């Protein structure tokens, strides 16, 4: 037993080198950072915008526009005869980016039955989500100003201007949400867009870690020394898989914690009942991801035997990466359950699909489907382990020929 424990310690120590482990450790931090960044964007966009106004009209309806801007935003600068450039400078100094200029004939045009005209000057220094979206906030201010001018001109009440009051009930896979479909769609998109990406990267980095380790052993001839030891080859395979699984278990815990930190839910949407994941759901996601990583490690171990160098291992990683990328893109842009039978079966046959779709399924209480997916991943992991054992027991590690398995894998 002691030689096996030593082999496990050797493999775990080999895989815990900084060049292998750092990408795995950084991924959850990136995921959490991105989640915090988007939360910060939403919070920033929820604040009142800072604008300035140059009112050369001085009439009744020009005053309505100014009053609306004062009530719905922070006025950094207000003038009746100042230059637009001065207003832009004052606005930028106050952290804003827009100036509304009201011309001298604004009220006159409206009183004569024409449309009043204002000029919006916007500076966008940050070409980013915040920079562009904050500029769009000013359009909402002008829409509110137009509404208030309409009320002032017509004397109409709110009920007369908007006589239809709307209530929304949206059914998503049988679950009722009291919110417009667009709001629900936005909530899903914002919260689940990065889950497929982070799981795909976890799979690819884990496979890359093992394949590089195997290629390094082959390149430095340490694999031959290991095989010459008085230890069964099955024990060597088991040690490599156990050592890799220990690292995979740590990675799974980190990834699952990162997903949980992002608080996947579609709740508090328009006062609706929340759809959110519980602790048991996150545990199932972790189990699903763990068995996928075990299967990935075993498959990468098999492919690593065909790599004669670390550069060759990168090329052999492409099929594995492709299998992870396909379900990532598919689940980002569509729902697996609404696809045709053939396409759905093809996606579900890829074991990497199941941890990617697990959070969304658990959100709608489809626990049975997630458990079925975990069962499939266990079968995939066992098949990959069996293949790794067969390859190690063949002549492939020594002579470079694994017989019919070699011909099959080369064909693939």
C-alpha cells in the first residue's frame, strides 16, 4: 500500500506545480471578479445621471424640461446664455457626460403646433458598457421631459396619456413569474452567460494539466523508469487518476464556490416569486462537474500517451477542447430541451454538456434529469478509466504501439 500512496503523492505533487495549478486557481477569481464587475455596472447605472443644461428659451415649456432634469438627475451646470463648451467642461468635472441645449424658440414652436427641438451634446470617454449605457440614460431623461411637456400642453392626466395599465405573467417551463418576458430574458442572460464558459475552461485546463504532465514524463524518459518499477501498471494508472482527482476535487470546490458566489437565480423580478438554487443544488452541480473532470483526466491521460512532447500535447488537446466548446456555445444560444431529437441526443452524448446545463435544470426543479446526467458522467468516467488501463497495459508506453487501440485512437 505504501508504494501506491507514494505514487499518488508523486502525481499530486507533479500536478500541483504552479504552471499547472495557477490557471485553475485563477478561473474562479476571474468568474467572481466578472460577477462583481457586472454588479458594479448595474449599481452605477441605477444612480442618477449627472448632466448640464443651457436654456436659451426661458419660456414655459423650456422651464418644464429644466424642472424634469432637476428632479431626475444631478445638474452640474445651468445657464441661460453660457456656451456649450463651458457646460461640457463643467459636466465632465462633475463626472457627467451630457449637456442639453434648449434653443430660444422651443416654447414658441410648441405653441404654434410644431415639435420643439433640443440638442443633446454627449462626450463618451470610456468605450465600455458603462460609458455607452450611461449615455443612454440621458435619452430616458429627454423622454420624461417630453412626457411632462405633453402634460403641460394638453392638461391631460396620466390615465389619459397612458390609458392601458399592464400586468405581466410569464410562464417559464411551467413556473410563474410576474414580470415581462423581456425582463426575465435579461435576467437569465446576465446570470447564465458565463456559467458555460467557466465550466468549459475548467474542463480544458484540467485536461491540459494532465496531458502536459504526461508529455513531460515521456519527453524526459521518466515514464519508462516508472514502468520499470515493481508496481502493477494498474496501480500506476490508479495513482495518476487519484492524484489528478484530488486536484480535480479542489478545482471542483473552487468552481462551484465561484458559481454559488454569483448567486444564480431569477428572483425578485417585478416582485415575482424567486427562482433560485439551494445548497443541495450547488452540491449536485459540484458532483456533476467532479465526475466530468475525472472522465476528462482519464481521457487526457490516454491522449497524453500519444504525445511525444508538450507541444504535441497541445495539438492532441484540440479534440478535447472541441468537445467542450460545442456544448458551451449551444447552451449559451439555445435550450437543449427545445432542440430536435437528433441534435439533442448528439449534445447529451457529449458528457461535458451535463454540468453546463445542470444549473439551469436545477433552477426549474429538474433534479431527475441532472441525476441521470451524473449517472451518464459516471459511465463516461469508468469507460475512460478502462481505456487508460488498457493503454498502460499495452506496449504503447514502451514501444509506441497499442495494437488495435492504437489504430482506433489514431483513426479518431
